[in-house]
């Protein structure tokens, strides 16, 4: 499990990412901000990419949609930046406009 903060306009409260095999669960700072997805990674890119398909979510319009993110692991720190499900773009940087940005620690 990874836990930490969201950077930017949604800052405040702890977020959680739980990875198990090819599934990830996300819990936001509020109980109504959560989702589960299956994902694949592309470690051959720089930065690394993660593409997930939402399987369950607080917002039904996201179920079945794909979300693209970039990530890096530096020791016990995971940094993730991703766009909302349904946006086909991959963020170009960790401070990409319109993306959500997370900095998490291994728990």
C-alpha cells in the first residue's frame, strides 16, 4: 500500500493506492472519491506509463473508461500523475496541467 498527498487544487487529506497483481484500488481523501481498475505498465518509456481500465468507481460514468498516467518510484516514494478516465492523453510531465498529481510513501 502507498499513502500520501495529492498536490495542487485537490490538496488535503491522505490518499491511498493499493496494488495487487494487475489491479489497483484508489481511495481519495473523501469516501466518495474511489475507484478500482485493472492496469498495465510500460516501464520501457521515460517516464514510465501506467494505463488502467476502471472496473468500479464512485462515479459510474468512469466505469469501463481508460485512464493514462505516468509514474516514478524513488526508493519508498511513488509519484503518479494522471488524467481523468476517458482522456486518451498520457501526461507529458509530472506537473501536466489538468492532471491529478500524487506523491505517496510505501506503507
